[in-house]
């Protein structure tokens, strides 16, 4: 054993970076043991309440006893019981029964392990989405404010990462927002489609409950409805095996992974723009970019988002493979995988959304750098305007084209071979042929004449597509800036 190892020291045990560095406390709680096992106890309470309401011999004293011990869980005892039984649900049945002696005979009555396991997972997924959706809306809101602020600022567009026709800084941000709106739509649909597994028994036939109620199928159906309602769901699956279909996990994790792809794209763009010195993410006064290069201003937040997003995107394959390999009514090889996949998908998403919001709240734009880059490329892009102006002034289109072609190649050689600025405009001014249009040349080279309807598109997009989505989350989005501890 390494001499640094000290038994019982938490720093000598592996700790997930998602819980120690990145994800929020509220999301960590959603996937905590306390949340999981207290929810199991709530589900046993809901089941007992429903069974009592439908005529089984369960007393109010038993229900009160269960209700009073939902959170005082003896985790040490549960661990010892699981070590003996090799069964986590029965370990917690015994632990709950030990502190609820009156209720012990009716805890878990008629249920299978998946009654608490799967229903709890669905509750956790729902509660996790309740946390993530407003956070996603908050990032969209910050980017919308940014897009509105810079909707008129021309900037070089890029296709193939080569300079292309101008767009605006705000219009580019709308491309980012559009992807996030698609993610909001997908996650909202997943949230709205969630159904409870409910009270279904060992293979989903409800046979054990039918026996409890002496063959009264109507009571069994009513029990399912009662417990579903108590758990806060509008409906449960009519059909299930022992588990809810793992296609639900596919839809959930795939939607989260898709959001990861969107954030990766946004933050990759920011990293590229930071390299060009056109845009920067927040950089604090005491922040260090490099231990060896003091001048560095690395886009570490965007890099973090890309890094965690790659992990998030990879998790969707686990959900697909698990759904594909469920045999008949269920097999247990999903269990360990889902403990990792579901938790990490939500914690990863939580982390990148908080970081993205922090980035969007502090984006810094450098208009002068953007203008310089435009002017290095714009003369080439403006050649068609120059030709049209010369034709209007009485010139010959083909002759003008040849004059511009020669000057453009000369200017290109100056840029590429000598590393100097683009001097095409100066060459045009010094060429007598172009004298008729020189008074209009500055107007022909105004960047704002090259951005098309970009500003209007931003206004229309924010009004027609973004604001209706944000209105869904009024009162849920955080007004406070995100502060990253690390």
C-alpha cells in the first residue's frame, strides 16, 4: 500500500470530479443516497396509504410511524444488511422495519424491488430535469441579451474556417441560441412524456396485488392510480415488464448528450474567436493562464465545457446498449451501468450549463480587432461592388474586372508573401482608371453594407422564437450571476 494511504481519510478514496469540482449541490443531492433511499421510504408509505384506502388491514398508527422516519436512515445498518443479503432493497426494508416496528409487517407489501428502484429513478429524472431546464433557459437568456447588444456589429463570417461574407456578432450568437432552443424543446418533451412505472409487480402483470385484493382488478388499477398521483405523476405505464422500458433512459440521456453537442459547438467557436482576439470569455484579475507563460489568457471555461461535453456525449451509447440488451421482462446487467450513466449524464449537464451561463454573462467583445480583421478581407469581398459602381459610371464591365483582378493578385501577394496588410484599397485609389468612383469608395467599403438583414433577423428571431420559450421560465431562471468556485 502506498505510504500516503490512511484508512478512513476521505482524500485517500476516489471522489468524482463531478461532485468535488463541477456540479451544483442541488444536482448532487438529487443523486445522493439520502434522496434515493428517503424516496424509497416515501414510495413504501404511498403504497401502504393506497392499500389502506382500498381496504387492506393497515392502521393509521403504522402510516404515522413510517411518515415520521422517512429521513432518519441508518446507513451503517443498511450497509451491513446488504453485505449479508447481497440485496440492496431488502437491506433497506430491514433497516426501515427496524425503526418502524409497528409498520414492519406491511412495508413493501405486494411489491417487487423495481417498485422502489425504478419509480425512484423516474422521480429523480423528473426532478433532475426540473433543475436543468431553468438553467438552460438562463443561458439562452444571457445569450439573447448578448445577441441584442451586438446585432449590428459586423464581423467576418467563416465557412471552412476561411473568411466569408460578413455577418454580425449578434447573428452568430443566434446560431448558438437556435441549437439550445432545440435542446430545450427536446428536454421539455422528454419531461412531459415521463410516466410513472407505478404498481406493477414482479413481471408487470400485477398478479401479487390481484391476490392481495382477492381478485378485484378494479382495486388493483385504483391502487396504481393512487400511488402514481401521490408520487406527483399524471399517468403511469399501462404496460411494463419488471422494469419501465429502458427506452426512457435512451430518450433522456440522448437529449442530454445532444445538449452537450450544442455546448461543445458554442464553446469551440468561443475558443477560436479567442485565438483571433475578437472575443474572450471572462478572465478574472487574479486568474493565471499558464504556469510558465504569464501573458496567457486561456479560455479555460470553454475548454472545460468542451471536455465535459465530450464525456456527456459518450454516455448516450450506454443508454442505447442497455436498452438493446434487456432480455424478456428484464435482466440485471442494466443496474450497475445505469447507476453510472444516469447520474453522470445529469451531473455533467448541470456542470456545463452553469459554466456556459458564467461564460455568457462575461463575454468580452473587441470591436477594433474585429474591424481590423474585416478590413484585411473586405477589399477582396468588395470587388464586385467596385465593378458595379464603375459600370454605373460608364465603365466597361470586362475591362474593370481585369483591372481589379490584377490589383487583387498584387495585394494578395503582399499579404501572403510579405506578411503586410491588405493594400488593395490603396492600389485602387492610386489607379487613374478608378477615378470616377473614388468619392464613393468609402461608402462601397462600409462593412454595414455587407451584412444583409442580419440585424433584422436577430430582432425577429428573439421576438418570434426566443422570447416565447423564455416566457415559460419566468420566475424560475436565476437573476444572480453564476460564480464558479474552481
